[in-house]
């Protein structure tokens, strides 16, 4: 069995309404970026960034 795909994990998290802050990967890693990309592909960038206007 292969390692989980961070992109797919991010998509699943968005579908389950798990907040983007729950990204399990360390910030700055390739896995973190892939997870966020997957999340945003489902939730959209506005939901992933939630507090961009602050």
C-alpha cells in the first residue's frame, strides 16, 4: 500500500467540512502545499483562507 496522497487528503477534508487549519503537514513542506491545493480545489480559496480581510 502506498503513502496517502496529500492532495486527495485535502479534498476529503474539504468535503467533510474540516477546517483548513487542520492540515496535518508542517507548514512550508511540499505535502502541506499539496494538501492545501486539494482542499482549495473543493472548498475554494475563500474558504481555505477564511480571514484574508483582517
